[in-house]
């Protein structure tokens, strides 16, 4: 074998080895990018999407707007078994809600089926083969002609003319009814339908051209009317003993000739099972919660964001959220599924949530739940802290696991407040869930039109989200309180809040 051929073979061998290293590096790079993409999608679609496969998350990306309800439904759907469809058990026909109105439609037999095939005599109806399916009527637009009586005395002219008073309306002398105005508001802030799209639909369905600016005027008027009610709801929250808080960014058009939107924030304050109040602020600084909370001295539960420090009264109790802590350890597991330490910590935190799940299943009140927590959560927390401290000591500080451990240990006192406060929940997820409609709205209506519109949008979102939490039909509520609200005395405003209105309707 010549020296030249040996050199060539060595060169080929080196090239193959180099190509193998490049392929290995490329595979690692792809895996890292896939992990980052998955984390981004989970952050986008919320905790429920943690259960979804990459293929399911990719399908969600194809939808223009996906609600948290759809993500939850997808995450709870059972995977298809490997067996064929013939072997799968059909779940059965879903029953339609009993409270929906029924419209009966009787289908008669054809004439040739009304006589007996044996003797030729007429057959009798002996019953019905009954089935049900869901149907709908499309929106029906019509013009309401209001005629107000004008009366005068024909015997003399001294009494003058009397006219029946006009009914109170949301938009005085407006072209549309209160119902159309309310539908516009609900479609935008509950169903995330931007105004330009609603304007197009109205023109298509009615032939009436109503500009987006006019629709925006309706929305701003509703926000203006609702603002005092939301202020009363805020006072009611501050008189309580427990508030959950969160914040989310929202773009605002500033009209300052720069051509750029400003990133403002919607701060949300709410009580589990109670009202929700959104507060619009141009920044994310401490001034927002400091101004809203004033001298509040109850429990304030939030994430670890520093702006929630040094707010409220001197006796305020700061608490943090175990779901935020768990999510950081879950991220470590996603990046390295074989990480036994992170996996074990996630399982321990799940055991912590299982204690409260048991209390809910048994219908325990706060006092009984607290006794269960003290009995079972106290020793479990000692184990969790010990394992997190060990992870903190062994993991790189810049690693996902190291950051998760640092975050949790720094907030440990606030995370364990629930042992002292019976009403305190383990997580702030209710507050986060209230933010998801805003996140979905941002994808559709993009931004808030002006700085002045911010507080009015916040007022509408407060009412919409509160009605959702309290299971109040938002259209019924708005139709009941908005007409004439601008002329109502301030003393009556507290009677118009969603909770007060629902109590009065019972």
C-alpha cells in the first residue's frame, strides 16, 4: 500500500469523523430549539397546554385565536388507542341541556304508509320515534318605530301639550338599540371580535353602513358609564381581607407622531369567588399597585414581581403562588426529562396541591381545610424545602433547575403563608385565568386606541370578567344597569355592581 493511498484513507476517515461531529452538533442544536419552541408555545397557551404533544401544539398555531377553554378541552381529550375503530367503544350520544327551549317538529308518515299492508285499513298513530339536535336562528335585524303619545286639551289651549317621556337609552338619539350596543361591547371584549370586523358584518347583514369610529364611540360610552360601578367594586375589594393580583402588557396608540405604540399594562385585582377589577396604567412600576391598594392590610397574593413589595398598609400580608414555582421546575423537566431531581420536586408539589384537591372533593370549609393542611402539608413542606436546597447546592446557578430553586427559596416564607391563612389559595391561577381573555383580545383587536381609552377598556373588562366568575349573563346585566345609569345618583351606584344585581335578582 502506497503512502499516498494511506494518506487519502486517513483524510477520508477524518472527514467522516468531522461530519459525524457536525451531525451530532446539529442534532443537539435542533433539540435545543425544539425545547425552546415548546416552552414558548406553553407560555402562549397556558398551563393546560403542558399536557399536549408537539403535534397538538402545532395544530393550535394554525388557528387565528384559540381560547383557554379550547386548550383545556384539547388537553383533557383522551388519546386514540392503537386498536382499530371497530374495537373502540363509542362514548354515547351527548345529551343537550334541559334548560334550552324545545321546538317540536312532527314528521307525518307518507300516504302510502298510512294504510295497513295486510288488510288495507287506515293505521293509527301509536307513538313517535324521537330524536334531538341543536339548532339556531340567525341574528334577526329589524327597525323599532317608537311613537310617543302627544296629548292636549281640545276644550282649551291653556294646558299645553304633554308628550310621553322617552325611555332611557345607552346612546341618546342613537341609530341603534341598546341591544346592538351591548352586543358590540360583548363581541369585542368577551368574544374578541375587533370593531372593523363587526362593522363589516353589520353592513353585510343589514345593509346599514356604520363606521368603526361610531362603534368605538358606543364602546367608549359604555366604558364611561361603567367606570363608577367598577370604582365601587374596587372599594368593595379593598374592604375585604384577600386580593389576588397580576398584570399583563397591552399596546396603546399614543398619537404623538412617533408612529409607535406604547406598552402599557392592565393590572388585575380580584377575590376568589368575587369581583375582578382591572386598572389601566402606562407603566409596570410600583405606582400602579401602590395607588390602587392604598392602605389595604389584608392578604395580597401575587407572583414574585418586586413591584408588589412595599405597597398597602403596614399590616399587609404578602403571599406567593405555588403554581409559579412549580412551572419553573416543570421547565427544567421539559428541558431534561431524565432529570430525576426536578421530576421528584414537581411530584412533591403535586402532592401539595392534592391536599387542597381532597378538601374540595370533600366539600370542606376553610377551617376544616386548614386542619387538613396543617396535618399533611407541614411535613411535606419540610421534605420539599430539603430537596430544593439540595438541588440549589448541586445545580449550576444559571441552569433552569438552579433558577427554579433560587426563586422558590427566596420566596419560601411567602409560599408557606397558607399554613397561617385559612382562606389563602395555593396558587394565583384564578388571577392568571382572568388575564387570558386580554391576551386573546390582543391578537384580535391589537391595541387600545388611546391613553384616554385605557381606563374605559379596563372598566368593561372588569365587568365582563366579574360576570363570568359570578356566572351572570353579561348581556342581561348590561341591559339592566346601563340605560339611565348616567343620571343615577352616586348613592345608588353600589347597588348596580354585578354581585349586588345578582343578589337582587335571586
